[in-house]
C-alpha cells in the first residue's frame, strides 16, 4: 500500500506540473482539522452545485477523486473547467465536509477546515524519545478492512480522523517502505479523541563526511538532504560529518545533498548495508541557468514567473522543488545552485505562458552556466459576452519558391512526440491541401492556435494564428504557410568519462528545435560524465 501512496505522490506532482493552462482551473489547497492540524489521505471531489450529492465509492478506477491530500494536507486539482461546484471531503467511507466554491480560470488557492471529528492522535519518537518527522503511520482494522494513514509532522505528531472502532494494527514506516519499523495492537474507541506514543527501535544511520569542491572538510555548515520527497535541514560538525535520518527499507535510495554556496552530491545508499564508518563524499560545483523570456515576436516579457524542476534523465529527477524567480524589465532571469542533469522550465505571466514541459528542457553539467531563450505563447483572450467562439481558417501551403503544395497535411495544435507526454491542447482533425495548395478549417475556437503543415516527403512548417471572437458570423482568418528553404542536420559525438571515451548506445532525439540525449546506462553516470557544451533556444508549440 505504501508503495502505491508513494507512486501517487509522483503522479500528483507530475500531473500538476504538466497539465496546467488553457481555459481550465488549477486549484491548490490544504485540508486541516478543526484545530489546524494537516490531514493526510482525504479524498476530495468537485460535485455539481445543485441537486443530490453523489455517493462516491472512493474507487481509483471507477470513481477517481479530483484531489487527494498528501503531506501537509496539501492537494492539487487541475484540468477542471471554471464554474460553481460543491467541494466535498471524504474520510474513509464518510462525507465529512461540503463547501461551495467558484473556480475561475488560472491558479487559485483554498483552505478546507473540517468540523470537529473523533481522532486518534499521537507522536512518533526515536529510541531516545526525540520526535521523528515524516514517518508514515498506518492504522488497519483487520475485521472491517478499513484503514487510515497519516504522516508525522516536524514535531513527530500525527492525526487519524474517524479511526475505525475495535482492535486494530498500527504501523510506522518510512514514506516508501513496504515493511514497518514497528507494529503493535491498539483498541480504538472510534467515538472520541485518543492519544498514544509510538517509539521506534534503534536504527542504523548513514553518516557522511562532506568535503568541499577543493577537498577540504565542510565544517559546521547547514546542508539540505532530500530522500524521495522528504527534505531535511541538517548541519555538519567541525569534521564535516552529518548523520542522515532513517532510510526507507526498500532497496537502494538516491540521496541529494546540497550545501548553500558550496556544491551538491547525489549518492546511492543501501539501507540494508549501512557502513559503520563515515563515508567521504566530495561535493560537485553547482550549475546555473540564465536567459531571457520572449513572446513569439521576440519581444521580452517582464515580470514573468519562471519555475524549474528536474526531469529524466537526471540523477535526482524527483518532483518539482519549487524554485521560482521573476524576470526583470528586459525579460531576463537567473536560477543558480542546480545539480547536473535535465531540468524543465515553465513560464507564466498575465498574458503569456509556456505550453507544458516537453519543449522547455535544458541540460546542465556540473559547474556549467547555461544560457537559454524561452519563447512563451500568448494566453487565450477572454471571449466578450454574446460572442460566438467559432471561426474559420483558410489559406495556402507553398514551397520555398512560392509554388502551391498539393496533398500537404494541415492541422491545428498538432503535438510533436515527447519523452514525457505532457500536452496542452487537443489537436484538430487533419485536412489535405488541394491541387492549388489550398485548405480550410472550420469551427475553430477563438484564441491562439499553432497551425502546422507537413508535405508528402515529411517537410514541416508551423506558425501562430489568432482567431478573434465574433458575434454575428464566424471570423474569417487567411493564412499562408511556406515550407522553409533548407532543413539542417545535427552531427556530433557523445563522450563520457570527462570527454575521454566514446559513449556507445546513446539514443539521440530531436524534437521541435531541441535535442535530447537518452542515456542507456544510468542517469547518475550521464549527469557526471556527459558534456553538452552548447547554448540552445527553447521553443514551444512548433514555433
């Protein structure tokens, strides 16, 4: 079950990262108890604003919830159309809260505070009685088969609402473990508040001796340690030693260590074979990404939010760590203190945004400063009251000499293949040009679209097209698509071991105006060994 929950964390993070945009809502919220404690494991539905409320089955296949509260009570709901709803919260098989909400296009935040409910409260402590945060607490009633799950907070405290009454098993485990660290029997009243303390056995701890980039010990310095989705703030001693929290007992784990202003390291730890002596780890220099955000006309976009997150291949490709900066008046930005690997950049402002992550990826090597240009697409304009949202696009496809191109395939919002599969809009049905290269697309929604054409021999062209709203008759838009004169090629050589050895078996993908290296031997080796020394322009939507 816990592996399933961990997979859900990853799914929720990636889904929220790739699916925003268009005329849909992104709702970020938190579920709290009546006294302000974060609630883990609540099912959240957006039900119709009127009529009888549906009796949800809480089945992930047939009745998938719109949201699920995770650590800190946080949840995200995406891809819902704007409008009025009733937000309902379920704990187990009971609907415990209903509140009306009105969702508008764009990002919104909400706090959901539940009424007083019976709860099993407690605290997770180590063998010395010190609180242990971010431990999974699972309560299972073997008779009713009901379960509740929570995560201990920074004080080691947890809360399980509406615990099933009777004798139950309660377990404590790390967030991705399949075996409990402790398991014991409890008798739950179910109709009143109860408290207990769960004490963990003494566990082996992994101790690292951190060395600076120059090889000297990193003494008395704060460090950030991330395992899976758990991030802890620790501090080295005078010899550079730092002891990590108990590790998940599910095989080898990647550990990301960052020391502000110094460097980073990713290490692989087997929790079943913890060394008895400290292991020396030398930090690598941080990388950085800077650049400029422009619109399709090349003009800078000021005060735009730029967010970055790791994506595969990356030695630590887990989640979005929430780095956000804003562009200055010239559209420029800089994000520093990155480790090596692939990172995806997302841009959003009042008038422009990038469309998903597939074409906004940059590779950085250790210590490298990469410069990029990000082209952001216009946000759809609101439709005036009483206006129809449909229009017609007609035009002609011509070759580099201006001659008509027959039997070319023309399509709106065609999505090019992507290794991540995050797409923004649904493409239209393709049409073929006639002998004069002409085409027509009907019933096109108002707003910005990417219009693309492909010839019979596989040559492509694309451009942005805006369809204005109209009240009395469909808007008519005329477009000429010209096939570029030349198509280039990319030739090169992939090396590993610091550029000493040719790398065999590396897949090369060219997508839109961007290329990717797909390593076949392990992302951590790719991040440390591959060198890609080239500035690049990041494009969206085939622009």
